[in-house]
C-alpha cells in the first residue's frame, strides 16, 4: 500500500501524522517537514546562531514520533484512532460548570465568556457539543454583567448536557471516524408541510429496506403554524429529528456509520450544518435533541444537504398525503402504501416498507416544538420509537437504482412507469444531483493537497558537509 501521511502547520506548531511501514519512512517524513521549515524560515536569517527549529525542544523529545501524542491541547491515539482532552482539562471544565450551576450569586460575564471559548475548543473532538451551544450563544449575545442558569432554563440544560458529554468522552474517547464526513451508508429524504411530515430511507453503502414514513401534525401544531407561533422552518427541523429517530427505530446499525439527510429547506440544512440556530424559537431544543441522539448512538457526522423542492417529490408526497391534494389523500396505511408503490415503483414489483412512529415519540417531539418544560435526560433513553410494517417482498434500493428503473421503459422485472417517475426522468437524473451535493459537502471538509518538491530545493540543510548530522 502507499505511504499515507499528513503535514499541517498551525501558527508556530508543525505537525506530522503518518501510517508508515518502516522507520525509514518516518525519517523521510521528518526530514521533509524540517526542509519545509527551513525553506520558509532559513537559518541564520537574523543572526548566525538563529535556528528555525528549536534545538532545545528537539532534545527534550518534542519532535519524536509516538503513537500517543498531545497536539494543540488534544491527546491523539494512533493505535485506537481516537482523540480526547487531557483528563486534567476535563476535570477543570466539569468543575467550572458545576460551580456555575450551583452559584446563587450568578456568574460574571467574563467567566462565562472564558468557559464558552473552552467549550468551543472541546467541541472539536466532541462534535455533539456544538449542538448544545445555541442557548448559550443567545446568552452570550446579550453581554450581561451576570449570567444565571436557573432551573428549567435552556441554558442550564445545555450546561448539564456538556457536563455529561465531557465525562462520557473521557470514558469513551471520540473515534476519528466520528469526526470526518464520508460517502453515506444510509440516505434519507424528508419534508414538512403545514399538515404533516414524512420522508423515506434508502440504502447507501449499506443495505436497508426501502422505507417510507409519515405523520400528520396534531391540531395544536397546525394551529401554532397558523398563528405564527411556529414557522415552517421549525417544522422542517422537527422533521429532521423525526427522520433520524425513524432510522434508529428501524433497528439498523448506526454506530460509526455515515448518514446523509436531504431536505428542501435551507434554514434546516444550515442549522444542522452549523449545529446552531440564530432564532430563539424551538430550533435550539430540536438541535440539542438531535445532537444528543447522535452522540448516544456514536454515529459519524450527519451530512445535511439541500435538495430542491421539485426533486424532493417522494418526501413531499409523504408529508402532504393528508389532504393537500385530493389525489394524494390517504386515510389509512394501506391506501398510502398503494399510492406510494404506484407513484414510486421498486424493482421486481416489491413494496415499500412502512414505519409507524409511536405516539410517545410524537409527543416528545411536539413538546420540544412547543417548548414545553422538559429535561434533556428524556432524550438519552427513548421509549419504543415505532414499528416497521412490511408487505410481501423487500427492496434494498439506493437512489441510483431507482433512477435507472424510473428512467427506462417497463420490463418484466419492473413496474409500469408512473407519471411521477416520468416527470423525474424528464428532469434528468435527480440521484446524480443528490450525489453531487454530497460529494461537494465532503470535498469542502477534506484537507487540501499541497505537493512540495522539497528534495529538489537547494537549501542550506541539503548542502551540509558530509560529516554533519541531520535529523
């Protein structure tokens, strides 16, 4: 296999990581890094004794290769491929949080501001923590002289979740696979409307039954939308949370898996992308619940992606099957599955699997939407999420396979092409558009390739007399 390595620079820290096969390869990488430093900062620039690399630090052993190394405040473990904060830092953070939660006199804004900086640093290796920051960000924006964390407040909930997260991350360090996006193992589409919410789950790198789900909003949610107490963005964010819970409820393996979730609402996509919401409505609570569930299941980063409304037809039908269009209205699960099988046929005349969300989960999500008093502990351990209901035959289609089926003429192994499938094929391969969005998202987060022909550079360190040594 090829030598895998990474050289990075952060201010005045020069960092090398490698998967080497021999000590010679490690020596090669170390010399490459030293040459690069000398290239930018030549020795003897300010005085004859000026050295760009601190000999004192090298002699202390800072430049030695090690499987476990503390870098930029994090302990990297190459054997377990994980990172974690040093134990002393975690103890200090937890003690600071406990002090603020106990305080009856309040916390000075400066102390709170300092804690926020440390929590943002901690969220680098515990990404779920970013989802707990929204209510704390709102408090920070007020710049009060004193900060209070009263019982029942969202700010107190956020700090309590951080306390749990820090302790949990110490007991079970974060794996590298939990930090980096990649090609999805499961792909979901979701949509919310004024009457309901719904979506589908399809196979990615791993196979799952093609599953559709839907939920009609309770009357109180519909009324809140009419009264402008809730916005459609809030309902879309609740739809993302429900979609994740459906995937959990299907019983598939989520640990260390990558999940992509398409939505036609840009606000909901941006909230998940940044794990923060500027609005002071229920979005913060929904984000915290979603972040906590991902941490509980130890999933890799959720990949949100925007899919234009006209390409989100499957989720649209699911969310609007309660009377939005007379031809889409379904009063029962059987009616809905018959409609969905006709509009979006699967290969070999198989039927979509249906997931029925339990009433207790519906109540939990709608309570979060209405910002009713609750404790985040409720999201750590959930009741039964729901039930998967299958007809004869199961299909494990992915987006690409469905596109090929719907864009070709009917055959003995495929259902008759429907108006919906013809409409999609006329617009081009919508799955390719989805894949493009995912690829662009992942590409933006990958380290840039910066090749350097360092062995060809004519530097003082490459022209030393033969009797001198080189690290």
